[in-house]
């Protein structure tokens, strides 16, 4: 069948519309959910302020590069595994084992590196820099 004739038919247009409708609806749905969550969070904070409460400060993201370390190690391990599979020559059946083995070793190495860096910084879990509003004293009971 000629592709131009397919797109000229009603069936072709319906198929193309369905193909593009699914990702568009997914993006619109994700945006709607995100906006509703942000709006709900804003309303909760405003209600707390109206009641005289201090809303907690927004959480600041912690800047670590652990994801980059893990991604780089996995990509390096994947490349080394493919190289080892090619160097194995005729035994290409072992390439899958090399891939899983090298990636497992890379993840274990990342675990050891991240664990070692966390032990070197014991102050990371301390929330000394977080501003906490003062508590108002409760009136005495008569």
C-alpha cells in the first residue's frame, strides 16, 4: 500500500491521531497533577499563616553528586564489559555475564565510595542551620 494513500484515508488519520494523543494526554495529565499539588501545598501554608502558625521553611535540596558518580561508574562498567566480551573472541555467550558482573562491581564500588564519604562528614545529619520559630508559651490553667 502506498504511504500517501494510507495517510489520505480516515483510518490513517485516526491511527496518527491516536499515536500522538497518548503522549500529549500524558504530559497534560502530569502538568495537571503537579499544579494541583502545588496549589494544595500553597493553600495549606496560607491556612497555617491565617491561624497564626509558622509554616515550616521549604526544604532545601541537598547537593550531592552521588547520582553522577553511580551513572558514570555504570556506564564505564558497561563499556568495559562490552570490551571484555569482544576480547573473549568466539565466546560471545559470556558478554551478558560480563555486563552484569561489571555493573555489579561498579555499584559495589560506588556504595563503598559514598559510604566512606558519609563517614568523613559526620555533621551531615545535624540540622543546626534550620530556622525553627520560637514556641509561644501556653497560658496557665486556672
